[in-house]
C-alpha cells in the first residue's frame, strides 16, 4: 500500500519552567521548529489546527503555514482543520493558494466544523445556523476550487459571480479534504463534491469507523468519484518504551480530557480508562515505536486509508518531548509501518 504518514498539532500551550503557561508567541515559534524538523526527517505532511480559545495558540493556521512554506523544502502543509463554518470560502482559497505559491505547490486545506464552537459567537454567527453555514459554504468552496468563473447563490451570504479567484494555483488544483467525525451525512456530502475525507478518530476503535469509510467509498462510486483517498487523524505520543510514553503523556492527556469533560458534561476520565485508550483497541497511539507502528498499520489496513495524521501534541506536553516524539515517529515508526503494510 502507498501510505502518507503525517503529523498534526493545534499549538497546545504548555508550561514554562516555573509552571506558568507559555506565551502564545513562544508556542507558535515552537510549532515552526517542529514542522521544520518533520520536513528534515522526511515526514510526508504537517497539519496545524484552527482554534480560538486560550489553551491553543494557533488561530490563523494559514499564517503559520506561510512561515513553514518558506523554511521547509518538501513536506506537504495543511490544516487540521480550517473551520469553514465561520470563515469565508473565497478568502480561504485566496489564503491557501498564496501558501501554495510560497511553498511551490505543497499547500492543502482540510475543512470542517471543528470540535469546538467558540468561533461562532466570536465572529457574530448563530449556532442555530450550524448546519446550513457549513453545507452552503462547502458548496461555495467547491465552486471556487474549480479555478474558473462561477455563479453561486445561497442563504448565508449575498449571491456572488466572480472568478477565477486570485491568485490561481500554478497546478490548477488546490488539494482539499473534508474533516469528518462519525456522521454518515458528512462523508456522503464530501463524496458528492469529489473531496477526500480525513476521519478524526479520538475515541473508540478504528474498526468502529470501517462502516463510515465503506459508506464514503460507495457514495463516491455513486457520484462518479471513485478512487479518492481516505485519511485518519488520531492523537498519540512515541517514546523509547511503552511505559515511558505513558508516563510522559498520561498526565497531560488526563488533564486535557478532564478539562473537556467538565465543559461538555462528561464524567472525569480515570487513569484506567486512559490506559485502555492506549491499548490495541483504543484511539490513542501512545507507546514505543513498535507499538505505535503496529497500531497505525492495523488502522490503515482496517479502513483502507492512504494517509495517517498523528496528533503529536496534547495539552501541556513539553516542546522537548514533542520534538523527541516527532523524531521517533519519522525515523522508526514510519519505516516500520511501511514494512508491516508491505508484508
């Protein structure tokens, strides 16, 4: 199998030596260093997510990617995700076609709703329009991506007649994915537009998402878009041994999950439940290079995926440990995954 192995980060804000949150500017510079290391080590893809809350430093991923575009050579650069519901599809294309120019054709977009809703009140949007905002803006973006004159009419903005939107890409194609969770309607919508999907698996087993991947392929066939890739996004951490990885990652993972739980009404995650997520059937890829490689390869085979995006940052996990994880992922996990898939 041909497989792309990538990395994702949201610019999680860690602590300094005095136990205080790092400045967002410091974290953004750390993300640049992490992306540059990934490029030097031969990682296929580097994605940065968009958030508008104090525990993540990156709210303008295209700007971060522009910095990486001019300081890297070969790695693909994209988002994980761009929150299309609260953005303008035309401006999204303009920004990323600019990153595409700066990177000599290495830019990608992954659009989605995101896992948080803070951008809606921030940009004056009504949560009651949650579904229509995404569906209509994806429809408009699909027109813009054709890089030709177009007319579009919807309800979330005034009709537009324009194009091709500037600047066009040199290749005439800006690779664009749709980030999806577990909703069948989301994969069918992506298939309709002929857009590949990235399935975010942050809970449960990868096998539970096999019907979703199968539905996507069936829908692609019905819409005449066969052969589109399926990607997977999941969190994790790599260290020399399984126990070292767990000891480094567990406190930050538990803190993050308990924080999210308090916001969303979930019961506090226990250490036992967290370690279960680290196991063969869990959604967290935490362990030694061999453990992580085997789990990645199994997921890729189960879902027929052609890309795996490893979210290597989580909560307060320090920059030094993130850099080490990236190095092990590139130098030991990636070649082992390819070896397992070849077998």
